[in-house]
C-alpha cells in the first residue's frame, strides 16, 4: 500500500496557481476527491495517483512523501544526518496526519501545546 503526501500535493497545487477544480479536471476526479487527498482522508487509486503526480509535475517519490535528495544552489548535495531515534519520531508523527500537519504549520506552538497537556 502506498500513501500520498497531502501537504505536498496542496503546496504544489497552490504554487502552480491551480484551484482544486483545476486539478480535479486534470486528474479526472471530483473536487471533493482532491480535498480528501490533500487532507489525507483518502488515498487515490494508483492510476489517479500517477495522474496527480503528472498534473503537479512531481516525482512519484515526492507525491508519496518519500524523502528526496536536497541540493544546494550550486547543485551540490547537502549532507544531512539524522539519528535512528529522530527518524523513528518523524515516522511516528506521520502516522497522525492532523498532528503532523499542525507541527508542520507551526512547530513551536504545537510543541508548546503538547508540553502543556503533558503536565
């Protein structure tokens, strides 16, 4: 089973100045389906996933939320190292789309809210 990165889909759609209707027409689905994909409530069929990636000019890895190589402005790869524990934490957050999206949107505020609830 594959998952899509709804946040990436939404960001890319907006960067291309496309409405949900525009994207829906390109993919051949309803506007509601695009909304579901972006919110993470539904996963498109494989065929629609491929059409979505093509319409947004995304690689399949990017559309699926897989990590991609980061390059500098001089086109040289960055060296990024994460501990296994950091990767496990990030992957666990991805299992909770609402929490992950809140962390993505405003990490400082979200961490403070979590901390308050832990007291």
